[in-house]
C-alpha cells in the first residue's frame, strides 16, 4: 500500500474522531450547565482503549471510531404511578416488557440525591438545547472547514490565463485527437504571438473578468479582426488577432454544437480563487439543500448502493458513502498526483461535507437520533404551552419510552444501512474519478 494512501486514511480518521469528540462535547457542555448528571463521555464504540475519571464523569476513547456518546442519567421517566417502595406487577406483552426493562435500566443509574439531575425532569427547552448541541457543533465545524477552504485556499475556477496545454494549431472538433499534425493551420492566438501565461483583460475594449466572459465575447464576435488586451509578465499589451469560424460545443449543453462561432484557440488555466465569508454562507446553504434532498431520497439511494455492492453496478457519485469509503477517499486524495494545495482543499472539503451531512442526518426526527429527542422536547413544550393557555393542569413529561419499539426498529435499520455501506465501500468504492 502506498504510504501516502495510508497516511490519508489515518488523517481522515483523526479528523473524524475530532469531529465526533466535539459533537459529544456539544451535548456534554449544556447537559452539565443545566445540572444533568453525566456519567460517561466516550468517543467511539466497543472496548475501551483509554479512560480517565474526573469528578462524576468517565472520559474515554473506544477502539471503533464510528461514533460516540455521553451517558446522561434518567433519560426515561418511570412508569406513571410507580411507587419505588413497592413491587409492581410484571408487565405483559413483548413490547411492554421491552419498555419496562428499559425504564428499569434507566432508573438503576439514579442514586439518592440525583432526583433533580435526571434528564427527563429538565425543562423542555433545556432538553432541546442539550440534544441540539451535537448537530450544532457539526455545523460549526462544517462552517470552519468551509471557511478554511473558500476563504483561505479558494475554489478551483478557470481563469482567462493562457494554459501551457494550449495547442498552437486548429484541430477540427470532429477529429478525436489532441496533438497537432503536419498540415494543421496555426490558431489565431498562435499567429498573433500569444504565449502561455498571458492574461486576457480586454476584448475590443470590453473588460474580461472571467474565462466565461472571454469565451462569450470571442464566440459572439465571429470571424474577423479584433484587439485583445493582455498582461504579460506584469506588463499590459495589446495584440491584433484575426478570429476564424469554428464549430464548438455549446457552453450550456456540451452534447450540442454551436456552428461557425468565433475561435481564438486558447485554453484557460485553473486557479484557486478565494471567496468571502458571505460566499461561505451561500455555499453552505446551497449544499445543505442538496444534502436535505439526498436524505429525503435516502431509501432510493440505498437501493442503488445495494445494486452496486451485489450486482457490480457503478456507484452513484451523489449517493451515500460510509466512514470506510470516506477514509479510502482521504487516502486516495493524499496519494494522488494533485498539487499540495489541491490535496489540502479536497481533504478539507471532504471533512466539511462529512460534518454537514452528519449534522443534518442527526436532526432527522427519529429516535435514537438527536432529532428524535429534540422532537420530544418540542412536543413537550407545545403541550405545556397549550395547557397554560387553556388553564389546565401541567401535563406529564413526554414519555419517549412509549416509542422504544420504533426506536429499536430504526436502530436496526441504521445498523443494516451502515453494514451495507461498509461492504459497498470495500467491494465497489467511490473514488475521485467517479
């Protein structure tokens, strides 16, 4: 295995562990602030690799870096009417037994003096803040990573700078070749003495701000003489060129051909263009809409993952990818022939996108996700507000134990999905070329 590939996987896993740790910290801080007793703060699952107790909380790292958790006491309320001093009757029915077993396990963590430190007795808005803290931390991390990417590094864009890969001859679009052949005519740019590195700034007196501007001006001009202002080695110059007519792919739909448009014969140079903080917000907003659409279409996307895993179909580049697949992509990025700047940019973008997706996924109003607990807290707030307006007795706490069978069903589905993604990422992974 290429050592850079291995380093890339390790770096992504470290970034993932930091993201998980901060996600759980987003739950831990408000929980302690509101007086909830937290007995464990763990990054990862499985056996414990390292832990240390500080006060009433055990902090640790587990061997499987695919998640994390904090353990808050009293997540489930006792059964209404229970008297802890008396033995109650045994629950009947598989679901009821499941619910009561979970209640018993939750109550066993509550020690004398902890009655006011249980999660379920906290105010509804405190519950919402505690459970929103994790996804909120993911969004903060995504914003930080996207800011590093867009403001500090920039996004790749085509600049109106003549590329060294520019051909000096006219190759008809119908011919599938990239090299000049004997008898090919020189391009108008070559005839005018244009060189790699020349920056196009004006066309017949009209300002060129982007490669798109240059392309539109050149094509719409058609064949004939024109003056192009350039900057070469920091010095402004004007070149006289005579454009020719050529058939070129349509700018909006490359499968279509534009006939007899103006042709200069230069290729642009890819550069990293830095953005503003405002553009970071817009970029995250647009990406969030796309991620939300993907989450809504997740069942169909998982069908595609199944076919890719077991039928050998091509993976959907817009489909879901698991931790294993993302780690492999991290290794592929570092082992690629890209420039160091582009490697960093793609790697940061991968971590940013992963945090954004995890944050939005956790907001789905399903238990055991954070969004399920948030929904429970909001519902409790609505019930209490309604009771206050109607001058009715204060309602009981929302009892999420009643939906535990659904919770376990959702958890099983999530485990199956995670297992399918791991298998697909191993046998038919998404790559940078997908």
